C-alpha cells in the first residue's frame, strides 16, 4: 500500500542536496513534487494545500547542520506533518460510564462494516468485555447470516429478530443485552448510499433511539477522497465519533487515510488490514506515516542530529540565563525557535532539570502570537532593557501591536516573573523549586 506515494516522495526529497540552509528556492522543486504526489494519491485538494503550506513554514529557515542532507531534514518535517494530518493523538475507543456501551457502525455498501463488527467483537473480548453483535441489516438476504458466522468465529452472541424492522431490532437488542449481561452492543447496519434519503433516515432513527457512545464510520481506504465526502454527509446526520479505515492491506493510494481526519474532524480509531477476523489494528498515525515515507533510518538519523543541535543551543541559552542576560530579544528569538521546532514545553524541556519539572505544566502555544506582536512593537533598546518601558512607551507598544495596555503590562509582568524563575532555577535544585512555581497566567491553558 501507499507504494506510489512513497516512491514519489522519495524522489522529491532526493532532489534536495548539499545546501546549508533550507530556503524558499531550494525547497521549491521538492514541494512541487510533494504536492503532485499527494494529489495523485487522491488526497483532498484543500488538505494538500494546507499540508504544503505547513511543511514550507516549518522547513524554510532550517539550518542543515552536522552530517545531514537538506532532504533528510525535510523528510522529518514531512513525517511530523503526516502524523499531525492523520491525528497526532492516539484515539481510544470510548465506553459508556454506566450501562452498556453502544457502538453504531455505519457506512457505504461493501465498505467492510459487517467484517469490522466481527473484528471489533474479537478485539473487545480480548479486552475482557462481553460484546453483543446486533444484526440490523435486513435488506441483503445473506447479511444476517454473515454476521452470525462471524459471531460464531468470535464466540460472541448475535442478536436479531425475524421479520422485524431495523428500528425494532435495535431497540429490542437493549433489553437482550441487559438480560444477558452484555456490556458492549455493536450494531451492524445496512450499507447505504447517502443519496438514499429513506435509508439515511433509518440509520438516523436508530442512532436517536440508541444514543450510541460511538458512531463509527467505516470507510474503504481504497476509495480515495470520495469516501471522505461521504463521511461528511454521514457526519451531518449521525454525529460520527470516529472512523474505521478498512482494506489498508490492499492497493490504496492513501487519499482517504490522509484526508479524512482533516475533512471530517474525527479521529481514525481502527484500521482493517485483511479479511480475517483478527485483522484489525488500533490506528497509529506514526506507523502509517513511516510506512508512507518508508524512511525510518533517515528519521532516526535526523532525530539524533537534532538532539545534538538542541544541546548546543540549550547550552548557549543556559549560559545567558545563568548570567541573568536573558532579555526580551532572546525571548522573541526563542519564540521563533518554538514555532519552528515544536512547543514552549519542548524548549523548556531542553534546559537541564526542567524536563521532569515541566511534565505536568500545561502551556498554550497559541497565546504566543500576541506576545510576539507586542515584542515586535518594541524598540531594540526596550527589548534588551525592559525596565525603561514607562507608561508612554507602553501606550505606544499597545497601539503598535493592536493590543491593550493591559496586555502589554501583563507581558512585562510575566517576563519579569519568568526572569525571576530562571534566576531561581539556575541556583540549586531546579526541579523541586519548579514544582512550587506557578506559571504566569497567560502561559496556562
Ligand atoms: N482485504 C480486506 N478485505 C476486507 C477488509 N474488510 C472487509 N473486507 C472485505 O470486503 C468485503 C465487504 O465486506 P463486508 O464486511 O461485507 O462489507 P459491508 O460494509 O458489511 O457490506 P454491506 O453490508 O453489503 O454494505 C468482504 O469481501 C470482506 O472480506 C479488510 O480490512 N481487508
Ligand atoms: Mg454488511
């Protein structure tokens, strides 16, 4: 799977050679190739556009240090963005707080719903749950039989009612589950076309009736971005909580996998990787991103080189802090580094002793654009010596940065606090002191 996307990306990144810094110009060609590779893989146009912009923003300006090649650095950037695109956080299945957990499974015809229901019941059993499979597809003659066969393989009961409609079956299944102590109810629905209003109404009714904890949209990975548009239509009716990508073992180009998270805004929770009942995996964006890039060795190399670079930068920074020379200009530069490299938390993590101390502190990186704007409106002198910023200057800075005087005051106060904190940290046991230190409010979420 993803083979053509993979080889295209590899080609694109090989073209970047021997430059010391990544610039708009030298990344241009690779970017063009990446864009085409993605569009050819049937990734949604808007998704590609944003993806390319993000890669550019992150990569341009990066210095190629150590033994690295620029292409290798870009591989890392592309990898990180791929992971982000598919959902950086792993998303576990949700369970009801009390009563049975109801999981409604919906999707287009032949996408793999029934197979997934079977697989999910196996997965849940392994987790110590007592699942119940509910056959609410009465339209295809063999559908109920198919689920029964899967139930037998999984050793999980299958509930259905002869000659009843799906709404009835769904509501009756609740009583059955209660009676037989089944704690997860997996409802398999008939495949439907979104244009089929009657069928969409039916599944919507079932959803209202059952009020499921999870409504999973099963999506055939081979159908590309079409599937994504359908997912959107289902989401409008059913309030999806997650996506299941099936047939990832097949010859997929990657379109659905790469677009769905962004377009639907719901996490991919599982992937189907075969026809057998145990061919189900939790979704790991990192794994798929590495598979797409197929360059695990390069990633390791870049990570190693980057950590060396980070150490050097951190040492410089630490020196400044120790000498109490850390001013607003340094702060601004660090903000740029943060934007390029990750988060403030990561940055603070570079300072020896801070990593463990910062582990539980929440920091909102978005709040920093404002901070940046304010510092941009200061003169060089003001940045290196914030003490001179009096009332008049504060007014001017506020006006110039489109913020209020209160904002400027707050920033200066926070900076002062931060300096104090840094001074304190360079003396003795940082970690224990940090634990008692309250982050300035603007830095907390
Ligand atoms: N290779 C592969 N085949 C799959 C996977 N999941 C499902 N299939 C196959 O896809 C076909 C359709 O699967 P079903 O589970 O019947 O799909 P469905 O969505 O229930 O279909 P309808 O009920 O007719 O709408 C079957 O032949 C499955 O074996 C998968 O992850 N990998
Ligand atoms: Mg089915």
